[in-house]
DNA sequence: TTGAAAGCGCTAACAG
DNA sequence: CTGTTAGCGCTTTCAA
C-alpha cells in the first residue's frame, strides 16, 4: 500500500541504508546516487514513516493536549496559542476533551501516554486532588497545567483569587454593595473556589457580607425561575453580579433581558475570562481578563523548556523547580455592563417590581 | 525509561509472547500466569506501545483534522462533533490549523500523512482547485471535507448558494431593497463565492440590483472609514447587510454602533453560520444557520463508513461514490437584528445624516 | 561512498 | 498453555 524505504531502495537500485542516508544525511552520499534516490522517492511518493523512527528511539515530537471542552472559547483561545508555537516548532498536537469529567480525564491521559506523547498540556477540574497527576510526577512524564491555579504543580494561570478580588473591588468602587457571585455547575473546580475566595475577601474588606456562590445550570435554555427570582426581586436583590466566567455572564444576561432587565441600568454584570468575543457584545462585557492565548503559549514554552532541559542535565531542571507555577497578570476590562450605582435605574430596592411590570 | 514488554516478561518470568497474549487474548493463557503477568504490568506501570502494534500493520486509529482556525467558533463547533464521536469510537485526533493559508494546508496534510493517519477531515480554502486533494484521491487516502461546498469531492456542508439565497429572500420579504453583502478577506473561498451567488440570484429574482461583496478586514479594530461611509451615508446606503459569517456580522455591528447606528432600527443585519453564541447576543443575531456540530458528526460518519467499507470489498465504495457530497439542511434564525423596512428609523435616505448628528 | 546486519516494541505463526 | 522466531520501517554501527 504505502511505499516503504525498501520499495524506494529497490526502485533506485540501492540499499535501504543508502536511501536512509539520502534522507537524513544527504551530504554523506554521492550526488549522483542522491539524485537517483530522490527521483525514486518522488516517483513512489514515499514519505518516511515516523513509526520506524520513533521505534529507533527518536523523539515523537508529539504533545498531548487535554481540555474540558471547546464549547467555551476560553479553551479554544488557549489552544490557538499552543497550536501556533507547536506548528512553528515542528511538533504535532493530539487533542482530547473531557467535558469536565474525571473519568474522561483519566482516559485521555491514559490514551495520550500510550501514544507516547513527549509531554502533556492540560486543564483539569481540580489540580490539587488529582491522583493522575501524581502518577505523571512519579513516572517522570512531563506536563504543564493551564488555568489550574495551584502552586503544587507545574502550571500557568492568572492569580484567580487576586483577579476575582480586583474585579469585585471594582464593583465596590462603583458603589455596589449587594454583589452576588454566580458560578457554573462545576463549582468544584480549583479556580472556581479561588475566585469565590477573592470575592469573599473583597466583600469582607469593604465591610460587606459575602454570599455563597449561586449555582447556575449553564446549558439550560432559561434561567431557573427560582434563580431569576433571587436575582430580580426582593429588597435585597443584588445590584451587581460577578459571574465566574464570561459564557455564564452571557447566559445570565440573556435570562435577565427576557425578564425585562437592562444591563447595566438594572443590573451590573462582571464576567471572568476576557473572551475576545466579549468586546463585540452590546454593551461590551466587563470582565476580569486572563491572557488566554498567552497562557497557552507560556504553557507550551514551559513544557518544551523542561523537555529540552531533560536532555543535557537534570540539575538545570531542579533550579527551575521552585517556580513551578507561573502566574500571568490579569487585567480588568471595565466594559459597559457595569454602571456606577448612582446611575442605576434599579438600584433602589423599591424599584425592583419593575421587572415584572 | 518506559518499560517494554520485555521488562514485563522478565519481571514476570515468562516470555514476551505470553505477556502479549495476556494483554490481547487473556483467555488463551493460564489464569495463574495471567495473574502474575498482570501484577508485573501493574508493578512496572507498563502500557503497550502503539508503535510496535502499528508497525505490525495494525490500524493506527488516528484521524487527522485540518481546520483554518479555532478563533472562529464555527470550527470549534464542528470539532466538538468530531471529537465526541471519535472518543466514543476509540479514535485519536490529530489537529492542525492553517489560518486559511495554502502553504500551511499543504504542510498540515503532509505532516498528517506522515503520521499515518487513517483518514482526514478537513476544511480548506478552496476545494475545487486544490492539487493536494487530487493527491489524496490518487493515493487512495481517505478524506472528507467539511463546509467546503463542492460536488467533486467527498464533503459535508449546507447548500451555501441556496442558504444564502433563502437568507436574502427573507431580507427582501421584510421589505428591504438595498441589501449589501459583506465578506471577510478570504473572499476567495468556495463557500464565499457560493454565498455571493445566492445573494445575486435572490436579488435578481426580486428585480433588484446586486452589488459585489464588500470586503471587510476582519481583524481590524475599527471599520475602515471608507467602508463605514459606504454603509452609513448617501441616498443609496443599504438598509440591510448580509454578512458572509457571524463573526464578521458581530464586528460590523460593533463598528456601526460606534457610529451611533442601532440594530435593527438603523440597519438590519443577517449573518451566516448560526453560531450558538449568536443567540446570546442582544439583540440575538439573525443568521443563516448551518448545523455545525452535526456537520462534524456527519463528516466523521462518512469517513469511518468509507474506512470500514475498504476492508471487505471496494465495490461497495463505488456504489456510494455517486453521493460524494452530503448536503445538510440549513435553517434561518430570524433573530432580532432584522427589522421590517417599515419599522426602520433610518430607512428613508434623507435620515441618513442622523448617524453623524 | 555503499551495503549488511542488528535492533527498536510488538504480534502472530509455528513448535513444543 | 507457553516459548521461539520472524518481521513490520527505520536508523545506525561496522565492514567493505
């Protein structure tokens, strides 16, 4: 079927060794021979199988990428960063998604290891309590986490706690007092916890009372009535929502709009992630922005850096070990979904019935 | 480094053949032996290398995916569909992006073939005039195109001409007469051409004069002043824009908003693609929707179907050949970015100065 | 400059 | 039920 080096050798009238050399060390072979071999290669449309090479102990130049989902552009943005560097450096990417499911995470890592990837870039639900990552450590399998915010493992992320803290402080600076945090169903993730912690700290520092994060079913077409109620009615209804990610913010805004709420007039909204698309919205979505693409690039560099440093000597690696986790700076996109409390139509509790007028 | 079957054999005190059998045909080996081998496997943390297997002529269970970019969620949505089926069926995906660049397309296909993928799923800029696809045909390499709208090659897409036609007819039905089509910089793609053709046909059938597609620089932060001028001023300024994709529609809307245009009051907007995210916008984006996820799934099924049908006999394959390209139904999402002409504030030419008031 | 041959990890005849 | 062995495509000594 696909021609092998043998076919080429036969066609050219030389040995397979010569063909191999013609490919890998052209200068060591007689120009005339070289030319003949090249013609045979073209004639048969031969391409060397990486199998043989890898089998010989060469590097696979294959990196595994494990992401929760591509439905959230956050991960697509990271992947873009990774992909760009990978193709520039001649690496191949093997991609698996997990839908935030622990079993699928396990399976993905397992599968990729079988494929003999040289390293893994992954985003898992919870990095700290993940036995699989311990396995990787034990087996000396190189990996870098993206977005997972932990100091215990090699990772690249923003400081989720601080970022959330800064975001909520901004809301407070705009005069908001009743600020509620909304989280997706995967409230168990390490970053969700840290974001909530940041929220709590910002609230407490301002002398405000933080609330537990309200869980929202991400995929539902409508906001649950009880949730909507919680957001839109009562004397203590929130004036601002801090959403644990941008997609959630968009879903929530749609729900509020259907209830005749306007943003930011009736409710201020702050997201998290800094999706590029958020700037295209109307009004542009305020967000605590992570440099997603750059996170992908940084994860790549760290992985490849460690990969390369394996070769010569390991002490170099040990030197870098202290700074296992890399924290990239976040930014605040103030957007237009945040209003100062004084500008908000629905700020005073007694106007809340408006939404059901 | 990584343990091989030999290590396991040595550890267990059996031959490598027995170990291999223990893995691939457990029932053919003595339970006691089996148990010992299993313990050794666990102890050494052994996983069979796919290299050896593939080398033995086994299937690689590897599929290559080539996409223009992940920055446009259209492709991320397709990839989701593919990924779902792939992981369910035990296949691995190797992903490469091309940024719509012909050279990168070439390189991606080349690379993936070297990796011995069993088949390719790809979206290329222009399917009809693509020598690489001819190579694939010649070499019997299985592939399926996604979104590329051609009858000459195996493909899955919507009927881009008809879909555009239907979309523009809808605009006309809402009373619009001056409808302009906007296209991204890759106006050269097969689908962009077909979409424009559909636009032309719908216009002509209604006795209206179609215009050439106006090219927009997708990535620029602002609309070019000349473009903005074209859209917003003059007695013949358009009342509706048909954008060749949703992302472009969003960029254009942002540009118009900055010029104090409101959608749909001052301008109706129709996109193409049906991004899931479009429904989260305010107002929800009207769009000619392709079932992106389903396109990915269908492409997968066709590829695997043809892969499987290779095994027994090839005439089966010939039977299916007539229906090379699969056309999936499109839908119209009327959204709220389209207003009937009678409801539009800016409909009468003499109101156009409003935008610069 | 070229060829012969060994070996990478594994599976599958074939023998025992 | 288990072991021996050949061979998949390739690179790389080692000889010629």
